[in-house]
């Protein structure tokens, strides 16, 4: 089975599954930064199909706090070799299937437990906050990269 390249999408925030807890103080600071800049500098990383957040739990929480309906995300085939899973601190090895299981079951790891790395370079992809808000479609906002970006109702639900 060949892995697909990472794909950019605006993912409905309600469909995402965290696998780690967050630090509320960091979320408050990040929400203020995003609101002040009017921009999300880097998309989060999400597993195709399961919609588990691999990297960016604090960004997702900050966007929730700001009332966003969508999150800019790079969608990855989680089982692909380009996605590597390690830990930020010493401890037992964690498997990708365990990350998905815990996310789906709401059994969250402490903040900064897992460390996901990817073996490809992603282009810089800032996203205006206005494109992520609930009324963005009514105002006619669209992805600025139509060939690579899409509003993903259910990425990976193929």
C-alpha cells in the first residue's frame, strides 16, 4: 500500500480527537497570540481517517476558545513510514495504535508525552483566523491554495 502525501485541509474542529491533555495557561497565551495576529501560523497534524491530533493540541484548544469552527491541518497517513512516533521524555515505548485507541477512548496522555516527527518538508501554510470561524463560508472565504487546500467535511473517510 503506498502512502499518500500529506494533504492540507480545513478540518471541522468538532471531529478532532486529542490524545494528550493541554496546559490551560499555554492555551490562553496562544489564543491571545492568534487573535492579535489574526492568523494561525502552522497547521496542526492529524491522522487520516481517525482524525487524531498528532501535533498541535494547544492550537486546537486555542481555536476552540476563540470560537473557530475549523482547524488548518496537514492530514497524514499515520501508518506511513514518514510519520515517526517517539517520546519527549524517557518512558515506555508508545505505539501508534495505542495513541489512536487512547484518543478515541478519551484516555489522554499528560501534555508533551508523545513526539511526532515527519520525514518530509511541509510548505509554510499560515491560515487567516477569519477563514476558520463559523460564518466564514457565508462571507465567501476560501482556501488560498485551491489545488492543495479544501474544506474537509470528513478527511480520510474514504
